[in-house]
């Protein structure tokens, strides 16, 4: 039973559906979100490509750790992103593994951009999906409350600019703690999308995730949708994991399917 629950965690895939409404949305939009692929084996990557193709999203959001910091090179990751790009436009925010990999390999993120992928890191794009206007951003750093920043901090300035729009705002933030802690939920953002916690790595029946960084054992924010003041946060369990102390257990990979409709 233990071996079975580990195997399904690395070789099977769930789709979790969320339906949201907003007065800022004119026509229904359909988003697929993934995170924490960790450059894992091609079998699960091919499953995610096939599943996302079935879902027919308007856009695909890759919310960090698509590569792994131990990857020998980024060839497989680039091929994977190319396959996703053939399905729909792909936007990507950075996770700690992208940060570490591209720093240690002395490589350049432009290799990802050359695949037609838009990387957002303390930047945003105003996009239109059908007749709905979306402001889509990416943030890796902590989104502290404005009163916590000293002087004209770059992150604070980015957040202040980001929230000044009448469009529906979505922020890709690989680490949920970027907004959970430091009163980051004060910012005027409708939806934050995160990964990083791997659902708590080990998922126990009736108890949820076992452990998450910065929260410890049995974290409240493990995976799912949460309300943080005026913003909603969706945390995905991710597709796989890296070299963790414990293997994923009772924790299949997850593709998140989000529909946002007019209220």
C-alpha cells in the first residue's frame, strides 16, 4: 500500500476544477495552471500535455519550478514548454528552482523566452481574453504591506502600479507565503496563483498536507482555494517534486483548471 501510494503520486495526474465569478469579467475565460514539474520524467510531462490539450484553455500559466536546479541542462524543459505553447499562449513566473538553475549554470532565461513563453517577474502584461480585460503579473519576492517597505522599494512600486487598473488582476506567485505572511493580502488583487508546497508533500486522509515550508507540520495553507481578505488564492499540489526528505505520498500530480465567469 505504501509503495502504491508513492507510485500514484509520481505517475498519475488529477485535474482540479475551480469556478469563479467577477463583475470585471465580460465573457467567460478559461485558464490552466501548473507548477512544480521539476523537469520530471517524460511520461508525466506527456500526460500533462495531453490533459491540457483536452481542456482547451485560453491561456496556460506555469507558476514556477518547471525546471529543477539539479537538471543537467534545460533541453527537456524547453521542449515541454514548446509543446504547451502549441496548445495556447503560455505565461510563466519564476520559482526557486529557476532562480537556482539559471544562476548556477550561468545560463539565461532568454532561452525560455525564445520558445515564445512570456516570463513575468515583477512585471505584468495587460491582455484581453475574448472581451475580458486581464492584468497578469508575476512575483517571486514577498508582497509585504506597504507600511513594511522602506523607501521606494522596487517590489512595493511594482505592486502599487499593478493594482491600479479596472481590469481583473491575476498574480502568479510561486511561493504562497509571498502573500500569506507580511500582510501581503492587503493588496488589491483578485486572484493569486501559487505552488511550491507540493500539497504538503505527504497527504494524509482527513488531515491534509503533512508539512510546508514556513508553516511547519499540518499547514493550514497546503493546497486548494483560500480567501485572504479581498483576494482569493489557489495553491496547486504541483506535478512532481525534487529531492525532498520524504517522497510524495497519496499525492498525485495536479493540473488546475480555472473558469472565471461574469457575475
